[in-house]
C-alpha cells in the first residue's frame, strides 16, 4: 500500500475552499482535513497552492482519434497541466482499445458531416460503433468556412439523430449561417454550445446576449472552448465576463498547433487564468473545470474530491508566469501572473511533479 500526503494546501471540495491536508492510500482518498497523525511514504508541501480533484477539459483533440492536422498526444498535453480527464470533440479515427491505453481518462464526441445543407451520418455511425460506451455525443462543425451549410436544417437532423441514440450534441459555433439563438433553440437540455466568445458572424452578444440567456433557461451547456485566442474575441470575452455572462465549463480546444505557440505554454491552467485576470472568483473557475464538466459528461467520479473517492488530484499555483495573447481583431489579454500545475496524481500515482 502506497501512502501519499499533500499538506498545507487550499482544498477545493467542489463548492468551497478550505485549509487542510489530504491523504491518499492505495489509489483512493483516505482522508481530507486533519491527517497529521497518519503516516505517508511521500509528503508533498502544497503551501500557497490549490488542491483539487483532477481537472476535466471538456474540449480537446487527441492524436490517433482526431484529425492528424490537430491531434496532440493525450498524456503529454494533459498530465503536466493537472488534467486527468478530457472529452475528445471530433473523433474520426481510432477505437476504444486505443483510447483505453491512454492514462488520461477520456470520452468522445463523434464527428458529423454536412454536405449540400444536409446531414451525412455514415462516418458518425462508424465512429460511434468503434467507441461504443465511450461515445457520449456527436460533434457538429456549424461553420460555413469548412462545410456547405445554409440553414438550421442539418442541425435539426443531427440533434434528432443524437436524441434517438441517447447522445449529446456539441456545436462548434463560429462562422454560423444562422443566429446563435437559433442554434440554442434547436438544441436540447444538456447539449453543448462551444466557442461561445468568438467574434465572427452571429456572436453571443447579439440582441443583448439573447442566446446566452436562452441557453441558461433551457439547460444548454455553454462551453468556452477558448483555443487560445483563435476562437476567442477578447473584447467580447471581457464584456461578457464583466456583465456576468460566464460559461458553464472552461475548456482549451487544445491541438498540436496550440500547445506551445499561443501566449506561452497553452493549456487549461492558462485558460483558467483568463478568468482570474478579469476578476472572476476562484470558486467559479474551479467548478467550471472539475465538478460541472464531470456532471455534463455523466462521469460520476470525474472532478470529484471526497474521502473514499478515486485519487485523481491536481495541485496548481498562481504565480509569476506571464502570458499574452492577441486575437484576430487585435485585442490583447495578458497578465504577469497565471496558474500552473505543480503536481498531478492519477489513481494514487504521481504522474507529474514540477
């Protein structure tokens, strides 16, 4: 039996922060709070750090599952950032055995095709069959830049197909042919709208954030899907945050093109840092990368921290680590301080330590 102690940290329990220690035994969380009388094989001092459940990234593109243009090594992209679970949002290759071999826990959204303003689901069905119970939804690129889309009709077809299969629909919302509020009207509760802060056609602040308001009423999940500055207009993002229009989940849309090229070392801690820079309370930030995405994806232990639960742990620090990104419109978001990961534990094993 291997025992690990993480001491002196600010522990996030899914709702609040408390001061205390954490004890891990044999891959499980054996105690939270005062564990001073318990022995350990290794003790990590988390003074000045936040200790939480392993982070959950709602939007990634993994090598061997996503397209070769974007796919990045799952473990290399996630573990150094405290991410222990993620959702692949655009699966078009690979199989369940391949994804099971990754250390990072994962589920997939199968890619869909749209041609001549009609849904084509042949490839989608093959991917769903290959991943079986790991498939939680389908992904729609509702983007006129890459697909022949002219109306809301293909999305209605895809949402109907997903509902019949008991799956979620995740919609990439940049360069859409219809207002974002029309997309939200078409989606079902629990479906996901990603890239909500883009600054292209039909942004989220149209008609005074009508799409955002409707999504909250319907229970449609609003995912940031930042992609660094690529799918984020920082002027719109700042405006939304200042008015309290916050996402349900914070995610990276990380690819092999973004991890080392966008503002420094890009990953979920940097995306979280955007919100801290703009003054969002840490409880809201942490909930959007732990408890909420776990619940949205119906993975009961993802993002959860409790005695007797699985020991997937992230220890993050906010310190002097500058970042700076400039979007396509010339708006810049930067800070001298940002979050970075100091320790990642999965199933009780230390897999990364800074």
